C-alpha cells in the first residue's frame, strides 16, 4: 500500500451547512482537494492549506475528463498525499465515486468514503415535498435523466407505470420525453415540481402537472442544475403553505384588534 490516501466525500445538496461533520474533518486533513462544479467554494475554507483543483463540468465544458481525474488522484496519492475528492450530493448516487475508488485501489492506494446528503431526497424536502407519504407514495425511484450514451433512461418508462414518487436528476434536457412517458400512462394531471439550485440562495421552483410543466419551465426559465419530482407528494407543499398562510392571516387579524 502507498502511504497516500483517497477519501471520497459527499458535500451535500448545495447548502454549505448540509455537509456532514465527518466530511468537514476529511477536508481539514486533506493535502489535495479535487472538487466539482456543484460544490460551494466556501466549503474549501475547511481545507486552508490544501492544494485545490477544480475538476468539474460547467455548461458542457469539462475542466478535466474522467480519465484525467483518475490519473490526478493516483499521481497525488502515490506521492504520499491525502486526496479528498469532494462531490455534490452523495458520491455514490450518480457521482462516479465508486469508479474513482476502484481505480485508486488498483494502484494500491487506501480508499475511504464519507457519505453525503443526497440531493434526490433533500432538495424536495427543502421545499416541503416528502418523497414518501402515507396514502400518497409507498416508494420512490431515483433515476438519471441522461445515460452515458446521452439517451433517456429506459427506467423512466418503467417508473411511470408505478404509483411511486419519481425523482429525476440531470433530466432537464429530456423534460419533454420524460413527460411523454407519463402521458402515455394516462397521468397528465399528476403533479410535478422542478427545483433548480436546490437548498441554495438562488433556488427556484416551478410547480405544475405532467401536462403543464414544460410550459411552466419555459415561463420561469428553469434549467440545470435541477431536480424533477413527479407524484402526488408534490401536493403536500401547497398544503403546508396554505396552513402557514392561514395562521399568519389569523395572527394579523388578532394584532389588528389589539
């Protein structure tokens, strides 16, 4: 074994406070941090003395190809350095963390993983949308909208046949195709939410149905990075907002009487 090490760390969905304590400790002990585009740069403050290398993708432009990232990990770790690979969300949920760990292991490098809070469940939760709810959804699917061949995952059609909540990551470029799968199952009125930049200050949300969400997305200029949530659980958000508004209104009326 080499004296260096690779630790793959999940940074959480975007809000800097949603990284785990163990993730922060890993950053504090890093010699090198390789970080992605969806990682808030303020998290790098936890590794003040580490070399920091941006290896993410922005608008289709790669700072490094995956092979180059793998080579960089091995190069630094075989120098006896602790490499932290910082990824948005959870590194094992469409994060390629498993691939990077496997590659490093093949060179005799010690590897570890710090799970992160996955955006697939935390981003809907931040907008009062539970992925499961008694009487509404007994399960949920998490699907990538675009496969490595740049096609729509065949799992979307399978998920559309179920009563589960369907959460789609990296799916905005395939929004029309995704909604068509649900229309073909007679689900035009099923609620849909699109949450862009979830848990962050510039978060945006669009609510509609399978039939209307494409128009809503264009109207509100929603784009990647965004999460698509399809299912009856989306209605829970409005119920919470209605209850909050009701009590706020009642509170104002009481103040007016005082």
